[in-house]
């Protein structure tokens, strides 16, 4: 036993000595950015953040030492620890990408008042009201609406080719959770498709995970084979669904980035959030010593919402022109995605709806969201709060 | 001796009387070698130098005050998990449900926090959440123990499957109390306050105290003796008048209570939240740690420390070299591979054709035919199979085997 203890002590002492020599090197005082990611580049969601940050890094000519990317950070105390470590390493701005990171980012923001903390998809910046804590999101529902237009064009083409009847124009959608971000996303996608193909219906299924390749794949297969869906889209981060579509030759509208490399025959289009305008905005505000807005929203106009190029073979003819047309209308404000004239809830046109904008434990609805004839999505805070179940969309399961 | 088949180029011989000095030299050598291999692989597969690897390996572990605290905090959590499952293993009850038992403890704690947090006093909430964590953790450990004691069911399968049930229960609970959440519940009231403003110290103190207590319990208490005998041979234990069923259930209650405590500390003291990934796989890593340390609580401290050292250090290397989230897992995998292989070289030696003659002359005929029978089982098994049960027990009780 004694010997073991001695050995243990020796090892600890050795490691300690080496450590002291390392601690000696002090970090230089230069501009630094940190990014905390839930997964890594294998997840399309995180890849989107990482790629945008790399682009921003190249634009400002920053070194790898100045732009730190921490991957695989769970939504727990580990997030706070990593944020604090980045602050200790001299970061001036720290971003986090996952919804569950929010409370830990706020905790770190309170402890490091000189560091700007920015959290994507979060909901609490406007109520916490900290000078150094901000939320950001994008009007991705506009991007999804346009992707939905491309899907509707494809359905119209299938009807014209007599592959399906108007009644068989049914889409399938794989979502992660029954959470406003997902609901807002699939509803806008559906409304986009409906704007060009009025008879379209949609089945939605949920996997209960942001990244579960097997579940996403199996859900896609189920929608295609058992629910007769002729077009699939998804809001989850693996390539499970697009790959399943490619194998079965079912057109797919993707999210977070192009899946054309693996699915050349079935890829139609993908919408995604481009975070580089946000990174640039925050960097410029912080360097100029100006405050960062509590809520920042990416739009088609400021480049926060992007559509990828159309696929080479799958999209219907004339899709590109139609999308350009619709995009101009969205930017001009003449088309509203959640125009209450275009959808009904339980057969009724919506005239009033209290949304849960200010976070509280009981999820109390607190803000009137219908005004000027449309649902005011991402106006009162950046993160989505549209969580209505509209007619034409069937939720197959709602357990998540 | 008549030779009936061709002699292989080399064969393996079990070492008799392995000295502790030799064993520890091999282990420490293996650890250092594993670090070197990690460094070599990292620099070969990336454009970074070996110096870069070591710089950030130490920077991520001993770089700042926070990383040092973090290192010992993570070590303490992992150590406590290994401590919790150790009595089961010593009893040869293959409880691989540590993950689920801790998660249930976390769930029990969360139930109290949801229904009492902010409504009752913090003190009352903490007491109730601790009690519920104990109850839930114990329940999840006692169910397989009862089935094992009553019907001799396979505890490995049962405990494994119950992990998944625990995950589902946690998700169900979160969904039912917060319908619009994305899989995590967060808590604000009724939590354990950090001791002296240091959020790390609580886990470290609890872990050290319980490690020492567990060491005493296993080595000097009657309970510890009984569970070792039950693990060694159920017939022997029956013969000496030990109630096997009682011992199995009692030991699993202890294990469940410790797991419940860890769940409580993780929710109330560390994360202040509940999700199905709250335990972060430590329940499984803890098993390996316990095994590798041969169920010796003090050795577990060292093994946990080395594991966390590599894990945290490699994470930092990964952050600075942009290697992704899998990189630290590859590095800890290499570490485990080396340490497990070490056990093989401690227990066996490779004898080549020529060497064999010498061996025979020095050891007599004893070793000749003792080719390896299932090294995977033997190399991590403490009591030697060739001893009979009675001898094995005595050996284990008299001198602690490493």
C-alpha cells in the first residue's frame, strides 16, 4: 500500500511540475472569439455554425489561435465550464449554438461582464436584460417558405405528368421535437408548397432528437412506404432522411445545407441560416465598443437566411424564376408567410393568438401575436414562437 | 512428455507470484507509452507538432486555476461512480446499470425540485430531493438484485436494459411537466449552494470521504468480507452460514444509494438541470475504472485521474487543432487499450521456443502445458482460477491483491 501511495504521489508531482512550466506561458492580449458547439461538423446544424465562423475568420484575417471552436459540449454545467475557460483564455466574444446551452451562457455572462456572450436560438436575452448577453436567430421561416414553393412546383410537375393525382399530393416531414422552432419551420414549408399547389397535405413525425440518423432514416422510410408521401423534407441534423429518399427515388427538400453530393437525383433545394452576418455584426459592435442588440434576426435581406442552389435534376422547370419572384415579394413585404388568410386552425381563420414569448417555468402565453392580418413571427424576440397546429398538416406523433 | 503436435513459435505462460513492483512498473510504463502513442498519432494525422499536442494537453488540464479545479472535479465525479459500482463487482454481480441508477437518482431529485422548488424552503427541498434520489436509485438497483436473488436471472442483461427504461422515464417526466421543452429541465430554487463560493469542492469532499469509507468497508468490515465470499463461491458462502440473498440485496441497496447520491449531486450541485444525458456516460466509464483498478478504491482514484487528465487534455488539443468531438474519445480509447493490455502482460509472459527450455529447467514441468485458456477472462480476474475457492478467499482477505 505504501509503495502505491508513493508512486501515486510521484506521478502527481511529475504532472504538477510539467503543468507549472506550462502555466508560465501567458496568453497574449489579442482579439479572440470562441464558439461552443453541441456536436461537431458531423452534424449539419453545428457545421453550419462552424463553416460560417471559418468564413468570418478568413474575412477578418484572424488566426486559428484567435478563433477557438469547442465541440461536443453537452447542455449542462459543461457548457458553463467551457464558456468560462474560453473567457479565461482571453475571448472577447463567445457564441454558443444549442438551445439548452442558454442558462449556462447566462451564468457565465453574469460572471464575466467584460466578455460578450451570444447565444443562438435562445429566448431569454430580452427578459434577463444583461448588457453582455444576446440572442440571435433568423427568419428561417422565409427560407423554408421558399423551399416549400420549390416543393409545391415539384408536386405540380408530378401531377402534370400524371404520376399522382391532386389528392395524392402529400408531403412527409421529419421533425426533431414538437417545439416552436420546428413547428414554425414545417408550417412555413407547408404554406410555401400550398401557395403553388393548393391541394397539398402533409404528415409530420417527430424523432425526439436533433441528431438520430437511424430514427430519421426509418421515419422517412415509414412516411414513404406506409403513409404514401411523395416528397420528404426534414428538420433534424443527420443525413438519414435525404439518403433514404435517394435510395427510393423520392424528391427531398433539405435543411442546413445542400445534400446534393450524396443525393444527386432527388435533392431539390435546401434553406439554411447563414450565421456570418451575425458574427460580423457582433465583431464590429464589440470592436467599436457598442452594445450588441438583445435580439438579432437574420433575414433574406441581410443575408442571414440563405437558399442553396437548386439540385441538377430533381427540381421542376421554372423553379428558379418562381423562387426569385417570391423572394422579392417577401423582401418587399408584399407576401407574408403567416398571412392568416392563407391558413385555418380547426376550420377557423385566426384573429387572435397569445404566444409564449417571455420564458417562464409554466410556459404562460403572454403576447398577442396576430396583428395586421398576419402572425408576427420573430418580432418580439428572435427565436420562433409560432406553435399552432394548422389544417392540412397531420402530426403522426407528438410524444416529443 | 510426448509431443503429438507441432510446437508453436511462442506460447503464453501465466506468471506466478507477480511482484507489485513489476506490476506497477508495467502500468506506469503503459500509461506513459499511451500518451506517447496519442501524441504520435495526433501529430501524424494532423499538421500539428508533438510539441503542440503536449502544450495543449497540459494547458487543458493544468493551464489555469479553473482547468485544475475542473480536472479534480471531473476525477471526483468519475471516482464516485466507480466507488458506487465496486461492491457489486466484488460480489461478481455484473451491474452495468450504474448509468441508469444514477439517472434515476437524478430523476428523483428533479421530481422534488419540480414540485417543491421555490414553493417550500430550500432546506426542506434539498432534504426531500436527497431522499427521493436515494429511493429512486435504490429502486433501480434492487429490482435486478431481487430478481437475481429470487429467480437467479441474468443481472447483466437486466441492469443494462433498465438503463434504457431510465432514459425513457426521464424523457417522459420532462415531457409531462414541461410540454414545450427540448429535452432539458432547468431548476432555479432549492439547489445545493456551493461551499464557500467554490462549486467544485462539494463533489471532491464527498468523493474522498466515500472512497476512504468504501475502502474500509470492503477491506475490514464483516459486510465486505461476506460479499467477497459470495462473489468467490456461493456454495462456500452458504456453507459458512452466509445468507446469499440478503447479501446480494444489501449490497445492491448500497450501490443504488450511492448512485442516487451521485444523481442528486449532479442535478442539485452541478448541472441544475435534468436531461437524458445528465450522466454523460460516466456510469459506463466508471465500470471500466473499477475493473482496471481491480476494485481497489484507492487505485480507482489514480485511474480516474489519469482518464480525466487525458480526456480534458485531449479536448483542449481538439479545440485548438479543430479536430472535432470524437478526438478526445479516440485518445481515451488508446489509453484504455494500453491499460487493459497491460493486465495481460502482468499476468502472462510470452515464451518463445528457445526460451522455453530455460523456463522448463527453472520452473520444472509445471508451465509446459499451461497454454492460455481464455486470456480475456483471466487477465482481469483477480482470484486465480487455479486456486480452489477456499484458498482464493483467504488470499484475498489476507493480502490485498493488485
